């Protein structure tokens, strides 16, 4: 996957770049609107991560540019403003999703992969990870051709972990993903534990393999 | 008492007393002048009698003095000072006593002293005085009427701009962006007042807006550094060489950053509610929303083994879906969070009332303080803004939210208008 990150905050840009650069993925970065347009004009990208608040004009103009040139990149807007108007404006201008700062890198990646999948696998709606096959339309999961029955939260979590495979994902990030940040429940970590335990058990039963690793009370790693 | 009534009272008291005093003075002066006039007439008549006696050397006959009654009495007094006095006057024609004025003087007819007394009727002057008094009274009455009417209509009209300004000041709300309109008045004071009030209100509104914009900007500006912290932490935990102790510290930083972020979002939400920025009002069925939320909170309810009990009727309200969502969300999460294990939650929706009751701490909360920003219970680990947000949402839609402690249950009651 080829990715362009347009973000003016240097440390945030570096962190995101590092997180997204892995085998099979390239992440290019730029910090202002002008360079961004130059890059977009020359290269093709699969996805664009766009910060709306740029020093030389708002990021909406980049959406305008993409729309006017008939480009089909997936665009995920990053914004410091949790504003419904901005969100609607962005989505109307052709963005695929909208994420508000502060966010967890795992969440950013899961969202980006979700929109990328939606756009690129129109014909094939099956996501395969090792012996796990997920039918994204029917929301059914098979492991070694055996159907695995999952609750909604377990299914969401599985997709989330596959998107962040090989990364340590913090419990805070998982909690926010599953319940949203307005759900502000402190004991939600207990629920994560329960959900992960169940998912883990189901996967072990069908594949004989433990995909999850617990990282010292801070989070989990799926590999 | 209104100003015009005060003014009416003062002006009536003053003008009535001035008119009464001047009436009395007027009466006395006219009386005095009339009496002098009568006395002058009488002196003239005495002089005429003396002239007559000097010429004719005998007393004049009664008929020579038209209406006046003249009597001559022989006397031995050799000297007598002429004196004037009031006496009844018996009109020869009308046969009745009237007020009269008399003069007594000493004349000598052929060396014989006579005391002559001439009585003149005062009827005419009395009549004049009565007419004058009547006119004065009538004038007083007319003046009073005119004053009352003037005060009522003219003065009230004059004060109208003042009351208009007053009404606007009463209705003034800092959060409202509607301006106080200046009043057109021919009275300089009112124009000044109106201008001053308009200027003051616009300054207050601007400063308040400025403060809110500041809060909003400050909260937004904090989001980027928070994003940096969160993402750096996300990166940091990828390093599996860290010690368990370091991971524990990272967990603490995570939760602090999470709290800061929630606090910021709550502040922003408060600003948005205050600014009425979420005006996507639509018709909402509360019953459906409550049942949806109950589904979402299901896990938390089961985890604490809480019994959830509803009595819901269909109730439609007009409000922003997002805000009602926040309201129900906060009610639910408070009822669960501050509950005890094996506790109870009762939700009632009847008529225009919504009630969330839950078991929990056995002591009631401080009714006056709980809706204040950053008020927190002893054991609360929330942002301290949840109830303030609920209160603001209710205020925005004129709902009435209150807290009661009833038989060990904490009850939050929302009354829809």
C-alpha cells in the first residue's frame, strides 16, 4: 500500500510514518498544501492521510483538487476539530472517513485499512489472514474452512487486530475502538480481557494456534 | 409605586396646597379691598350729611339716602371718633338681615351734637367674593384634572422608551447574540441611557463570545499535542525490550492522556451547547433511545450484576439527536458507575417525566453543587463535567433537571416542557 501523509506537526508526522512503514507499505510525507499538491500531481497513491489544519490553507482545498482531477485515492481526514460540519463537508468533498485528534495509531490504521479495503476489493470481499478467512459483506469468519461464530464485538476486534497485525495494541486503544471515547467507562479493561479471552479461545479451538500475546498489562499483540 | 405615580402625588399635593393658600390670600386681600371701598363710600356719605347740614341747618330725611339706612341719635357726647364696624343690614325691601357695614360719626346740627350711623349692605361685595371663590375652585379642579391627565398620558408616553429599555435589560442574556436595539426618543437622557445600555451589552456579549472562542481554541490547540503524546506512547509500546515497570508507567501515562482528552472534549461540548452550535433539532422517540442505550450498556450492567427495571411509554421530544444521546449516555453511565454490586437501576418514562433511579452511596449528594462544573463526589473518577453537561443540555431545551434522594435511591428527574 502506498500512502501519503499530509501533516504539519513534525513529531506526529514522524510517528505515523514509522508506524505505517512496514513490509509491503510505503509512507511518504509532506507538511504543507503546496508540496502535497505537487506530490499528488506526480505520483499515484492508494491512500492519503490528510490533516485539515495546514499552515498554508485548509486541507479541504486538497480534497477539491482530488475531486476536480477525478482521482480515486482513499482519503482519511485527520482533524483537531470534532465538528460535525467539518466532517460533513469533508465527506461531501470525497473523503472516505474522518478521525479526530487525539487518536491511537492502531485506530488510525484500522480505519485506513477499512476504507482502503472497501474501495479496492469491490469484487472480492474476503479478507484472508493465515488460516482465517473473513467474508466482509456477510460478516462471517471461517478458520480452516470451519465456521467460527463470533459476537459483534469479537468480530470488530478480530478485524482491528488483523489491521494492526504484528503491533502491540494498547488496552486504551482497544477500549476506544470498541466503545467509543464518550463511553468513558473505567472498568472497560475488564471487558476487553473477557472479549479477548473468548476470541482467543475460539481461535485456538479451530486453528490450534494462539494468535494473541499479552504484553505486560499494557496491551496485546496479534500475530 | 411607579415614578409617574410618585410624580402625580407630589405635583397634586404641591399644587393643591399652593392653590388653597393663594385662594385664602386672595380672599383676604379682596375682602380687605372691598371693605376699604365700602368705608370710603361711607365716609363720603358722612361728608355729604355734614355738607347737607351745613347748608340746610337741619337733618336730612331718610329718603335722601337711597338704600342705606341712616339713623340720627341725639347725644351729649362732645367728642366721638368716627368708627367703622360690621353690623347686620336689614334690607327695607327684602325684609331680611344681610351682612352690612356701618359708620358712626358725630355731627352737629345747630350746635346740637348727633350721632349719625349709616349702614350699607355688603351684599354686592359678598357676592363678588363668592364668584371669585367659585372661579378659583373651578380653576383648581380643572387644573387638577389637567395635571392628572397630563401625567397619565403625556408623562407615561415620555417614559415609554425607558420601560422599553428596562424590558430589554431584563431579557438580556450574555449567551444570546441578539443585540439590544437602541430606542428612538426625543429625551436626551433616554437616548443616552439607551446608547449606554446597548454599548454595555454588546461589550459584555463580545467579551463573553471572546471567552468562549478562547476556550474552544485552547481546547482545540491541546488536541494536537495530545495526539503526539498518544501516538508516541503507541510507538513506545512496540519496543518489547521495555521492562514491566516501564510498561506500568506507560499505562499510567495512557490513562492520564485519555483523561485529559476526555476533559477537553467535555469542555468543547459545553462550549458548543452554550453557543447553541448543535442545532440539528429533530423529533426523537426517547423510549427507543433508552432501549438502544440499555443494549450498549448491557455488559456493564451485567458485570456489576445490576437489576435493570424499566417502565417506558412512547415519548417524543424535539432536540438534537447527538445531545439527547449524550444526556441519556451520561444518565446511564452515572447510574452504573456510582452503583454498587447487585444494585438496582429503575428507569421511568411517563407523561413528560424521565426518571433514572439507582442504588449506590447511602448518603444523598449535595443538590446545590452537583450540577456545578468540576464538582466531583468523593469516589468519583470522572471529569466532573458530566452533570454540568446534562444541566446545560436541559437548559438549552428548557427541560428541568433535578436530583432527589428517595429511600436510598439517587434519582435524576428530567421534566420535559
